[in-house]
């Protein structure tokens, strides 16, 4: 469900940072909602953020049916966004996904947690690398 | 001098007698003398950040040296040191002869929460805003009126806020639809071009920000120390040229200015 709650300053600055990158970058808040991805991610996602809208990162990830090398579904415990969100640590994984436009792509995903204070987790950033 | 030369300090007083002081720049010295004269025993001091121009007056704030006074001090959290420890640095050699713990007033130090909180009849909100180092803006709402205080703020550094929804604008939650917005407007446009990233706004950006958040009245704040009174008048004229014709025109803050927000 879209949220109009005020965004944390970290999100506002991360969005501006991501907006100026040619690397596909996604921002997730502390509730696990995907709140932004940049223009560079549109090709990989297969749509604009305005078209896709806010949704949980888990829903978003499932949409892409991430698979491992042998084409098995990538287990939750290997998904970088889940690791960064649940375990609050950086993670990276190579995978195959099917974008919203139906195109199959090989990507790498790096995700890391964002802390505004040592005890204030405000979300994660996920970066998608074209393989 | 028509505008005054002190650094940031604003008093917000409520009908019930509560006193809120926004920042402790050099302006707080005179205010302290006035509060002492009024016999004020409780002060809520809200610091936006600890840059020296917002803190340097605290050491000369008369209520701090009165054992009968309680000072309830609020400020932004820092990832490194607590609020008290950070303020204490300015109360230590070689900067000052008296240690903070030796000042007679009863001072409590509070990190601003991430959610609204109340003090007496007032609802307060704080939000981190774009400025170097941990910096917050404040909103005080009481008796049907509201004031937002963002003295050091460069929202343009986080992108074109004019095109964003308010939830994505720095400080949007505290300035939204506010009755009175005190906002950074330190620079003329040509000055801003050379000071991008210094944490302050140009006059056009301040006017655009007020419009973007729906503030009802804008007071231009945090004057550049190199600007004469005549230049400040030009700044106000420039702000008015950028503003819509409807509503109150932007005004430059002047020392001793009193604004009545009675609903």
C-alpha cells in the first residue's frame, strides 16, 4: 500500500544519490517497503517506479522469480535483500530473474543496511549489477 | 542597525506562560536577561544543531547561572557522542572557564524523539533536515497555531523538491501547512552558486520551499553576516518578487521582531 508518511532524511538523501547514478539502485524503508528505485533500474525492472509503486521488498523480489545457476528458485536465506533487511548485514548474490517485461536477465544483487544511528535501522539499499 | 547582528535565537511563548527558546546563538544573551527579569523558572531550549552560531550564546545565558531555574534542553542525536558531551566541549578550556556541570541551573539533556511529543499545551515535532552534521528543524503547535523553525537548511541539495510530494521533502513533515515558517534564506542567487553544499538556502529556494510545503507565512532567516541592512532590504524585495501575490509576502527577520500567532 502506498505510504505518504514522511521519509527519513537518509531516504531523501539516498534517493537523490541514486537519482544521479547510472547503476540500478533500490531503496527500502525500515518497514520493508520498496519506496524508490532510480531511472537506471527501470530497464531491469521493466517499468518505472511510478508504474510499479510501493510494495514490500519481499513481494517485489518474488515478482522476479529469482533463480540460482541451476535454475532452482533462490532460497530466501540467499537473497541479499532479505539478508540485509533481516540480518542487518551486507550481502551479494548472482542470480537469474525474469523482469516485469518478461525478459530473463542475469544479475548480481548487492544489498546493505542503513543505520541513521547505531540503534536506528532505517532500511536497506539494493544495487543490481548487470552480468 | 535595522536587522540586528546576533546569531540565531527565537523565543516562542505560549498563552499558558510556557517558554520555548529555539537555538542558543548570541541572541540568547539578551533574551536570558529578559527571562531573568520576568522571573521565568522553566525554559525549554530546543537546539537545531551544535554549530557555534547556534550554541555560542549559551555560555552567557543568565538562567543557566540561576539555581532556581530548570532548563529542559533538546537537540539532535549524534552517532558519536551524547548531547551533553557535545555541548560540554564549549564549556571547557581553552574556550570557557566554567565546566557545564558547575553551572547552577538544573539542566536536563534530551535527544529529540522521532515521533511528536508534548510539553504542556504544545505539541512538538523534530525532523532531521539537509545541513552538514546532525541537524533538525522544529515545529511547535499550540492553541490552534503553529510555527516551524528551519534556520539552517539546504533542501535543494536533495534534489528538486518543487517536483516532489511533501513526504519526500526535507523537513516537509514539520513545515507542512504551518502558519509561520522561519526558514534559511542566507544567500542571493549569485552567492548561492558559489556556496552550494554549505547547508544554506538562496532566497528563491526559501520562497519555493515555503510554497512547496504550503506554509502560510514565510520569515527569511539566518542572515549572512556580510549583508548590510540595505542588502537585507534587497533580499526581502527579491523574495517578494519570487512569491505569489496571494497571501502574506515574505519578510526578513529583524532583531526584536514580535509575531502574534493567536488563532
